[in-house]
């Protein structure tokens, strides 16, 4: 799959606009005081944000789908590994000696102890409880005092594998099912080889994962919620919104995009004039900002508590030159310390009202096209 630059990701069926098409659509919206609109008003029952039974169904869905686990750059060399909780399950992902990605349930086959924590680089994993040892492909390499375990065949007691695939700079994990060829054929190239991982972090919030995800997918709130942070640089409720299947892309233009009006289309560089947010169904977003990109996986903990798993990568070089790690980190700090905190605070405040009688549903209108697409597909999967 080709990739013309950092923002426009080409797919086999050319589902998304290219850079000049985005620029022209933004100019049209600015000139006509319009924005991309949906065609449906969606009413999402409040119960779906607080109900344990609904939450359990969503966890089941997350385990059945190919979900981003980490960027490829989090596994930079043979022996690299990442372990964390995904959809309530301890998962370990490794890059083996052939450079291939493997994924397992992070549980020793003896007594279930987790054999790895965090991330790093190792040749093998030794269970900290009794010392059972596993290789990068999950094979059982050693059972201390094996005489005490008659009938236990090491070949049958490797780490329990789950399906994983690496494509477009992302490692996907599917805990309870296969990763279809159709999924792999349609996956976009989200990251380039020269995009290094510069930071990873985790944040917990007292809010349902869907509310947090919704904050990223519309520009209707920019002027009011971000009046002193993003709005001085951005435009209010002027967005390009593209749904591609169960996924979406939302373009947030900066005011400085106006400078491109005087540039010949073939010489335009869109980098730094927009933010692109890709919603990868069900629980992931990729935010491409001026100098860095965040891969964000929202991990549900309970109906009212969630964890952000955030991987920050430096943006790839463009016609303006190579970006430095320092510039990318400064860019990331501004976004994280300002607008993201405001979104998180809003989500927590919404969560506090859900147990009241104020609303029996939350309403998403034409300006919230990507959110409607998300909920309609979520309902479709939950109901099947």
C-alpha cells in the first residue's frame, strides 16, 4: 500500500481523500461557513454506559476483534516484548529471533503466574514463582524439578497463544478468533518505518471508555471546551469527516491552513495545518498532530473506569525537513497538558451525571457523524 505523506493514508480502494482534496474541502467549508454533516441523529441509552451486562458484552467484543496492541516500533529488535492488560486479559507480545510477532496469554502453564511485566528485551521469560521458562515463541524451555511433574510434556505446556498480525506499523491482537484476510487486506499503513517511539504512558479515568473515545471524534466542542487552548489556533466546528466501514477519520484544521491558498496545489505541504484523528473500531484512535502521532488504546476496566494506553511516535520527515525528538515531545506535552486534559475532565463530569434522572439517552447529531458511525457499528456487533 502506498503512502503519499503523513496525513493521507492510501488504501487499496482509495477510501480516503488525498491532501489536496482535504485542503480544498476545508477551504470550501471556511468560505461557506459549513462543515461535513452526517445524516442521522443517534440516541444512545444512558444505560449502555453504566450497565455491567452491557460492559461484559463489550469486553467479549473487544476480545473477538483484531485490536491494536502496540505500534511496531514498540518491538524494535529481536527479543523485544510488551506485556499489559488488554480487554481484561494479561497479554504478552514478543518479536522472536526471526523477527516475527507472537502473542500469548501472559500466564505460566504451571500455576498461572504472569511471566512478564512491562516491556523490554529478553531471550526468554522465567516465571518468578517457580522458574518455569519460556522462549520468544512461547515454547516451554525448562521445568525445574521436572521429575516432580510426571506426565507433563513441555511441548504441550508452552504459553497459550492468541492470534496476532503486524501490518501498517501496528501489531494487532485477536484474543478469541482469527484475523481475517479481508481485515489485513483493508488495513491502512498508519505508521512509516522511520517513526520512532519516543514515549509511552498510561492514565486512568473515572469514565466509561466510550465517553472518552467520543471526545476525540467531533469538532463541535472546540470553541466552548477548548476556548483558551485549541480554539486560538483552530477552527470551530469546521471538519472533514470520512467514515470508512466501521472506522472514521476526522480532520481538525488549524487557522494557518489559510496560508496554503497562495501555494500551487502540487507544492502544498499539509503537515502542521491539520490534526487527523482516525477512529479504529472498537477502542483505538490515532491522532496525527503537527510533530507527533499518538496511538491511543482505551482499555475498559469497569463500566465507570477506563485506562488510556498511549504510544507517542515522532512524525516522519516531510518536505519541510526532518523533525527532532525534542520538537515532537514539546508538541506532545502541549497537547497532553491542555486539550487532552480538558477532554478527560469533560468525560469524567459526564460520567457523574449518568446515574441521575437528567437523561435517559445521550444525543449525537449531524455534527457528530463519526460518533454515530461508531455507535451504529457497536450496536450491530453487540446484537449479533
